[in-house]
C-alpha cells in the first residue's frame, strides 16, 4: 500500500475530485474515540483482508482524536497477531468532510455513529456500528452482492441491502467496548469482535463472482 509523506495509507486520501458517488471506488471510514485502538485496528484489519490494490479505500478517525498519534501499543500487538500491519499509522480527528466523503461509516459504538451523523446528517443512511453492519451483512442474500463483479459495485449493493434490513435484524451488542487503558484481554476481545463483524462483509467483497 502506497503511503503518503504523513504516514497515512493511500486509503486515507482526501483528493478534491473524490465523491461518495465515484463509480469505481468506495470509501469506508471507521470511527471510534481516540483513533488509536478500535477504529485503528479495524482500518488495518480491513486493509489486510482487502489487499493493497482494492478500489475499496479504508480510513479511520476519532471523535476525540489528536492528530498524529501512533496506534496504542497493545492494539499493535493484537493487530500483528491477527495479520494486520500497524506500520505508519497516524491518528486523525473526525471531521464533517471525512464523513461526507465516506460511502460507508462504521463506528465502534452507537455514540460514535451519532456524532458522525451530527457532523453530516446526510450520512445517516450509510452509518452503522461495526457490529451492526456485520449482523446485517450476515442476513443479506449472498447472490444480491456476488452478482456484481466490481468490488465497488458490490460494496454499494451490500450497503443498500444492509440499509433495507435495518430494524429487521436483531443486533444484541451493537457496541464494541473500548479497551484503552485496560488489559491485553480487553484488546484481544475488541479486536476479535471487530474481525468477526468484518468477516462476512469482507468475504462478500472479495469472493469470486456468482457465475
């Protein structure tokens, strides 16, 4: 994955000619509080699963983040065990522009979803918690997504189907607990919940097309 001079991945670019409606590209924004634990791990797990050449761009931000902080050490440790790469990560504050540019906002908790939507109300239909989106994706008929060849078109189809199922699928635990300042076990639990929630969406975006 190409990196910018600021240490951000190319998935975090905010070039002026980009909009949420770019046909061949799809942007996912992960959001938590400090952008050094949950959203940071989610970003790098998704990047590892999608691969460096995917048109699905992945970035992250924090509602209370300070710019330029590295990933928390225990988050780095867990991420490496799960196959992600923390190298070059740099935190950034959540902005209205970042929410507006995202095709899909995935928040660690309902409070982060609410704050994201407050910054850009038009994002309400495309903002979910990570766990909620994972639960909805599991209920989506796979052929509705796999019938599309291009990953960006698949992502748009998955978003549309997930939005249609909202309120119809039970999500027992929509929030992923904040591990910051807690034990290594808390970090492992948060990382595994993120990975489990992303597993089906990632599979639907990367699996071979339906013939």
